[in-house]
C-alpha cells in the first residue's frame, strides 16, 4: 500500500526534459513509482488533473540560520513554504552561526542581529551542536548549511585585518575541517563584510583547498558588484583554479546603473573558465533590489575590531567625518584587502536615495522602516550619514537595508534577464523574514515570480528550464543526495502548482503577501501545505554532506 498518490498529473521532473503525464506514488518519505497506479492502492490520493507537479524548490542561498533556531520558526518560514521551497541552504555570505567560540560569539552576534527574530541564547559552539538544536526543535523543511569563512576567521583572529599567522591559518583550517566532518556542504565567503573582507586571495585559496579534500562547494559573495565587479569575478575563478575546488558566485549582480554592463562580461568569464576545466556557476534573485545589513555601507577600517570598536570610531567627531567622506567619495579599487582600500562602496554606487531601512528593532524608531536614508536624514534634520550612524548606535547595529538599482530598476530589467536565462545560473531568495520590519519580497515570491512573470507571461524561458534551475541545478551544485528530481527512489519533496495561476503578490510596499497558484507542498512524503492550509508539522530533515 502506498502512503500517498498523486493522480493524473503533468510531471516536470527537474531534468529540463519535456513534461509528461503519469501518476506518482509515495511510500513514506520516498517516491516509489512513476506510472499508472490505481487509487485503491494508496491510503491517500490527490487528484491533480490540470495541475503540474515538480520537485520541491531548493533555495541555495538562505539567511534563515537564526530563524530556524527561534521559537518563531514556522511563522517566519511560512512565506518560504508557501512559495514552494522544500530545502534551503544556510551559512551564506561568510556568515554562519556555527562554529563559534566564547571569544567570537559576541563579535558574530553583533553582526547577525538583523537576522534574528528576537533574542536567542546562542548556546551552541560547534556545527554539530547547531544541528542537534535544529533536530531537537524539528524543522518544517529540509536544511543544510555551509561554513562561513568569516565565522572561522573570527575564531582565529577576531575582526582584525591583515594576514593570519601560520598558526592562525591552521586554526581556521582545523575549524573548517571539523565542520565539514560534521556535515557542512562547503564554505561560503562574504568578501564585502567584516571579517571576510580582510582576507587576501592566498588565504582564501588555502581555505578552499580544505574544502576540496571533502569535495565540498565554495560559494562567494564576491568583493565587489560595482567598480571591482570583474576583478572580483576573476578572483573567484582563480580560487577555483588554484585550489581545484568547485566554486559558485552567490547572487550574481551589478550594483548601480553604470555597472550593469559588467554582467554580460562576468558571464563570459565564467564560460571561458569552464572551458579551462574550472567548475564555476552562479545563482541570482529576480528582483532589482538586494537586502543586507546596514553596517555594510561603512568602509573596512571603520569595522575593524568588531562592533565596540566601530562605535568608538563613529562617536569620535573627527573620525566620523572621515568615515562620511569615505562613504560619499571613496572609489573602490583593487586589490581591496590592503589597508585603506575598499571593495564595494554601496552609497557611491547607488546614492542615499536608493538605500532603504528594512528592519529596525525598537518601536520608537519603527517609523523609519520603509524610508530611504536621504528621507531619514531630512526627518531628523541631519545628513543621511549622521542620521543612520546615530540610529545604528541606538539600535546596536541591528538594522537591515534594501538597496535598489541592482541589475536593473523600475525602468528596465534587461540585466536581470541576462542572469535569468543564462545556462550557468540558478534562482535563490537571498532573503529572510524575521516577523517584523519590511522584508525583501523575495522571501515570499521568488519562485512564483519566475514561473508566473518570466515563464507564463513573458515566455523568457520554458517551464522545464525554469524548474531545472530551481531544483536539479542547486541539488547538483550542492551534491544533495536523492533530491532535486522526480525519480523513483528519490525523496518525495514535491510542489503541485497551477501553471495558469501561479504568480507572486509580494511587493516592496507590501512584502508579506503570499503567492497564488501553489496548491500543495510535500516534504519527505508529508503534506505540509494543502490547498492554502499550512499544517503545523515539521517533516523536514537536517541534511549533512554525503548523507
């Protein structure tokens, strides 16, 4: 007897091959038969005539690390589940919440508060500890993690700039190897963020060699998406070439209109690298705006030493003026890890008017959510720099930002389209909802946006190709076993959609709007979402590399 049967359904299996009609039978957490199956052979049947079933969507770039550890887990993940995500990868942009030490905990906590739904105890240290916590709580969808380069660097060096000593590098390598032994899928780098921005290319190559030993993946939020975009692309290719490791560019983008033309060249560089045997690809989100921590607008020297040192500098009048001058005038150059340099000046690339406050903790200051930094300055009769600096101190750094002008704007999405259609790209959210503030609409709409706007309405790519980029593509990049395809013997992570209705409804003004057209979400053979009803169950698994 089968536990669940999907009858009369159009199957898009994740390979990119043409769809076909069949019945789909499950026993427990696995798909066991694709073909013709009688209803009486199953305990439960879904008649999916006129619908499409495809593998559950795999979000390769999530920042829900602290959401999953919180009491608000299911509430904050609802937008992700309702858009069809059944598996997500944590630990991106060099920012994983494990491993940590007693010494690095406060440093990492200060730079991740914008990702946290309320105060958390941070009562773990190793990756194994963090996995145990998630397994004790249960998870509604499958989750795995990368190891943040920034996290292991903070253990060895704190937020100090410069090269690690040979001893410090060995400490970093050991902690990375430990996490890979414990099930991490690889290493992420966040090279516009402290402390990752202080690492030179040689350090990153040495760390990538450790990942290569475990056949993991190295992903990178590269050093720059504006002036240094192509230098940063070249650096990632070099890391892959000299380490022998598979490499992956996270949320490929170009920030600021004058840099959008760099996207085409970066894609050419990846194609040329693959011809030389370097395994490189990328992912992207289908929106002309990005979300990150607000402290990312400051130059590297301002953030050295961590949050407490930043506060001292920004409270010193002369140092504050130097910061403001750098933020408004400094042009990024290469190499970016040397003293006095800067990989990616967001304000210079986009302007104060294109940087908006997404989340701010205190009720007193929530009135600034949704305003750009120029508007915030006008409200308090200060320069945008002084206004946001004062707010950051008051809120202890826990402010997020939305940046517009990323690979497009309201007038054109041509650069986005290049990224959407290229064969080496997959789709991700790069977004979280912590239950308050203004999240990026990608947290609610990424995959329905692709399937509704770019597949059905604009026919930019086929349904089969879009589904491949959401399923088997990330599964192959991460080497997830038994997921990403509809095949007998694979895990039953499935999404049933109405291809005529599927569309995103989340906007920048009203981001917490669920998409239409997602009929069912099935995780490991259990129905998590059923005709609009979210069941309060946790059928997900904590995934470990190689298992």
